[in-house]
C-alpha cells in the first residue's frame, strides 16, 4: 500500500515511517503544496493538521472537495483538536484523528479503523434487486425460525455428547445389560456402539516443547481420544495431515517464530485440512496476528499459556460444537437462499442468525464461500453485501467479494479492495496471493512481486507462490505478445503467453507454464480453456495419453458450453483408435 505523509515534526515522521515500513507499506513524504497531486496516486494520506506554511484544515477541505480524493482514507495528526475537528471526524467515516504523542499500538488501531471503514464504504455499491417477489414470505420466516430452533437443540446435544466420558458410559451400559440378562454381554458390540458415539476420535499435537507435548498427549488419552499423534516439526505434522484425517489440531504458536504462521496458512490453503478445527496455544491472548486470523476462521480458538485442563476442555467443546453445527447452519441458509427472497427479507434473516446465534456468525461467511465455489456468484455477492455492514465480518467479506470480482473479470474493483484487505491483515497467505493474481491480471508485475515477496516471508515453499512467480516471469519475458493480444482478464493473458511459448517451439515450457497457470484461481469455463490448451501442448510433444486426460477434464468443466473442446476431444479419440489399430 502506498502512503503519502505530510508532517513537519521529524520525530513523528521517523516514527510513522517506521510503523508503516514494518507492516510492508511504501511511504512517500510530500510537501503540502504538492499534496493534492501526490495524494491522488496514494492509498492512504497521513497528514499534520498544524502545518507551518499552510493550514492543514484548509488542505484537508480541499482534498475532500476533489472528486478523486473524496473517499481517500486519512489519518489526521495534531497536537490538539478543537470541537470543529471532532465534528469533521464524525461526518467523515474514512478519517481518524491521532493526538501527539502516540504509541505504535494507538497508531495501528487508528490505521486499521480507517482502513476497515474504507473497505466497507468501497463495498457499498447497491446490489441489483430481484424483480420477483417472494411467493410466501411468511412461510420463509416460519421455516427459518424453525431451523434456528433445530440448530440450537442440535448444539445442546453435541455439547452434551462431547462432555461425556466413554469409559463411564461403557461401565454404566455394561452394568445395565448384566442386570437385565443372565447371559454374558456382547462387550465388542457395546464398544463399537460407544465408539460411534464419540465425536472426537483423533487429535494431532504440534509443539517443540517436549514437556508440553507429553502433557497434551496424556490429557488426550485421559479423555479417551483414540488416536493421538504428536510432532515436534511443523513440516512433519503437515505431511501427516495430508495423508490422514484428524478431528482436531492443537498447535503451539509464537509471534517470534514464523513456523506456526506458515503451518496455519498451509493447513488453510489445502482442501483436505481447510476445515479441521485448530486450538492455538499462545503466550499472549492479545497477539495481533492471532486476532487477525479470527476474522475469517470459524474453526479456530486460542488458549493462553500455561494451559489449564478445565479451560482446554471448554475450548475444545465450544470449538467442536461450532464446527459440527456448521452443516445444520448451511442447510438452513441454503434453504433460505433457494427461495425467491427479497433483499430486505434476506437481511432480516441474516440479522436474526447474527443476533440469536452470535457464535455462528462466521458460518454466514462460510456460506458465501460455498456459493462462490459453486460458481453461484450473484447469490454470493448478494449475501456478502449484507455482511459487509457488520464491522467484525468486514475483512472476511471484503476478501470474498474481491475474489468474486476477480473471478468475474472485474479486476480493477478486486485490486482496490485487496489493497486495503492486505494492509489491514498482512499475515494471510491466501489474501496476499490473491492480490498478486489480481495485479498480474492488470499487468502490474512490480506490484504483484511486492505481494509475492511478503508471501515468501510466510511460506517460501508454497506451490501457488512458485506458480505465480513463474507465470509473472513469463509474462514479463513475453510482454509484447501480451500487450498486443486482446487480454482483458487474467486467463486470456495466461492463454496468450502459453500459446506464444508453444508456437515458438517451446512446447515443454508451455506445459510447465499451463500447469502453473492452473494453480491460479479462475472460474469453471476459464479453467476449461486452460486444460484444453494444456492438452494441445501435450499433443505437440506427442504425449497423447496426457493430452487426452486434459481434454476430458476440459470437456467436463465446459459442460457443452465450449463446442470446440468436445469436437477436438472426439477427433483426438478417433486418432488414438487409429494409432492403436495400426
């Protein structure tokens, strides 16, 4: 993020530059006379209201009169503020005041507050109203309230089930069976039935401290958890979790060590581990990085060290209750979304869930994710615009909304949002990589590299990061071909470069390029085109079996909407039959 700084006090200048540089932002110190010109090219303005050569208040008024700077986020610094300044701050939602002197935490708080407000304001484009009206709004409300009651009842059952001790149940049921029959009880069948009742069967523990790891292992076994795997190394834990499923992860967390953040990002970036509940064990409950992770992750909780057994039990029960309830919440939301539901009514339903099930509010964000993954972009955008007004969901929803923009070829809108999302929460690898993708699709390779550099500090081994790096290098290398082609979105740029590689006698390089391109997010039809072109590249190197696999995948994704893919697939199958026959 590019920040314009107007400040006469050198000590304050050095402090602000240091605070912003630590967060990865570029700071440009400017003269008040050039403020309007340079502020237009920046994402944030930090200015002193008590200027020597000019009135800071007057300059600020001029900025807000300029059409392009009307929504520019501003941090206004002053030695003192008057009542008129307070009135201005109330009217201007994307400005905040800081009184000198201020600490880093105060500055960060003001920065995050103004950026969040800017995000909310940027996302408040009125959605298109559904012209149809609901056939039975009363019925929708009744069904919704019934679903909420079912969710509450289900939560109580899950919580009760998680708190039971299987040993106690086994002994009680065995005693009951013996009292009712003279015959010997079938203990194997009884154990199997109790095993089916256990909701927490396996746990993975990641901690470099031997004593902590052993204590957690003993705790898990005492609570009748059947499979307990513990690891000292985050890499070993991740490899294990890729190969086997788990019900819960308990991991050590330290802000001074990037290993925990790297493991967390890897877990949340892979489909097989994306939904596993995680308990983070931290020395500080006020860890800013952890707090930023909570904004989007409903399968996450934290405990402060030293660990107390009772608090750990409560945390696990509450976390798993939320996770296991997610299916019921999704069913209720899906039922509401299926109806022809006016925006006003849907807003009431969302508010109802938000108020009555506050612990479930992140399920609303999860629902938007599911709609987007199913290519139901209109419904996802409609729901996300309702959630953007909730301050504690603004960052998570803005991230999804930017992804929707990106995948529906509204890339400029996506980059505008991602710039602020990454500034507020710079620790999420998925956000940084999405921002890099969006910048690549705008052919802003230098900006993309800035995001990739930050991502590399979190996880240098990330496959998608390597793919983006390779793709950006190739785009730079074949810049002329890209600029001359009708490349209006990321996939058309990717296809242009891939075709250029293939036609220039580098089909092996084209194969590698398309494999990297397929690691980048795109919608169904765009992925079909990438698979199709990858198949053509395989044909050029006579790898017909691999070509057939890619064309079959392309045909499946296209679902008949791209006729040339189906016709080419039939030709390839015919050619392969003749080849086999000869």
